[in-house]
């Protein structure tokens, strides 16, 4: 998974080269491939020099697990606040 770090535009294309959209800074792509373990189905072509961050599958899964646990704890704490 890569996350666009600079304020640039990129073309998101399918396997046939059809432009599916333009992404901006802060956009992420490739997350479905990280979740499923399958190959990416699109190609990113930058319009100008770009800085991106690559996240490995184990790191992505750990980050998502931590985020889910944190969100669950916040919801439980919220509900417990009202049950007292």
C-alpha cells in the first residue's frame, strides 16, 4: 500500500489503461491487495515527481488491528459512561 505524501495528482488506471480517477495528497491505494493477498488490479502513474510510503502487508494488518481495538475500546468506554 502506498500513501501519496505530496500535493500531486496521479492517474488511477485499470488493467486496460482506462483512467478511473485522479488521487490527491493523502490518498491511499492498494489496500484491497493487502487485505486479500491478491495482486493489485490498478496502476498508479504520477504526473510529477512524487513521495510515497510503502506499507508491508504485516504492518498494514497490525495497524488495522490496533485501530479496530482502539475504536472498540472507545465505544465500550462511551457506553459504560452512560450505564453508571
